[in-house]
C-alpha cells in the first residue's frame, strides 16, 4: 500500500537524530508494548507480515504523528480486534478506568 | 493456544526469527543481471518502496528463498521465492538531484522484478 510509512524520497522531515548511547526504550510503557506484542505474537494468530501491515495500514496523518511504539500499540490493537481477542469497548473501558485512577492519585 | 512464558523469552529472542524457506527453487535472476522493477500500487502489503518502482537496477546478490510478504500479509500463502539485493544508482532513483557515484541497495523479491528489456512495467 502507498501509506505514510513509505518515506523514501520524502522532503521536509529533517535530519535523522542520532542519540548517543541510544536506550532501547524511552519510557516504561514502550517496554510493556514491546513485551505485549511479542507475547501475543507467540499465540500464532498472525505472522510477521500481517503485523507489519497492521502497523503500516493507518491514516497517514495518524501514522506520521505517532511515535514508534505508539504505532506498535495501535497495530497490536488492530490485530487483536480483528480476531475478536479484545473489543474496542474493552479498550475504552480500561482507558477510562486508568484515567479515573490517575485523577484519584493527583 | 501457544503461550510465551517468561522463562522462554530469552531463548526465543536469542534464536530470532527468519522467514527463510528450505526449498530448492531455481532463481529467475542471477548476480550481475540488470532488472527492472514493476510499477505496482497494491492496496495490500508490499515491500517494494514507491521510489524504487519502475526503475532499472543491478542484482548484486541472491539471498536465497523466503516467504513473500505481500501474499503472507494477506493470508493467501507463503509463495516462497528468491530475494535479491538490487542496486540502483542515485541518478536512476532521483534524476538530476541524484549524487553521482551514490547507490541505494534494496532487498527485493522476485515477484517485483522483470528482466531488463521485458517491456511493460506493469506486467505480472
């Protein structure tokens, strides 16, 4: 597909920033998203090409506005929802509960 | 339902994962051969980037036989085939803005390639 991921030759994105001693993860949630994706991949419900396509097959505006592990999470949600392993309602309910927890903690 | 347990993670990750296929399929192209990439714009998954479509390149290396991502992502089969390292000159990819002496090497599946001189760029 001709998606937002296919950046080769695109102008205006600026130089690639090389980090000294680049960490594998830039926030604890990124580590969790990576682990979740690997753990669910072990179920064998999809292959590596399906998971790549799930990450790339997004509205280009959304794709280009998302960080690397945000894209991994969004792709995983698509794969899980396509197979009925989680519903959008379940994700929304969990997000609402987490938001309530955070408000209570403040 | 296979589960990935914590005590398996290190072994699984260190082993890695390859989509190489142990099939003896004759290659359609050989190292040193000039090829033309197809001009395709599929709705589904592909590993042929837009900038390298309809371009002439040179086969540098045959990596062997691998699962074809385009069909694998669609769930329509592995379609195992040869994967080649193909070199494109900057001038071929970018025209007058391409820096002389610069090249881009792209790993491309056999289904993306035509022999040079084959004519139609959209032919299957």
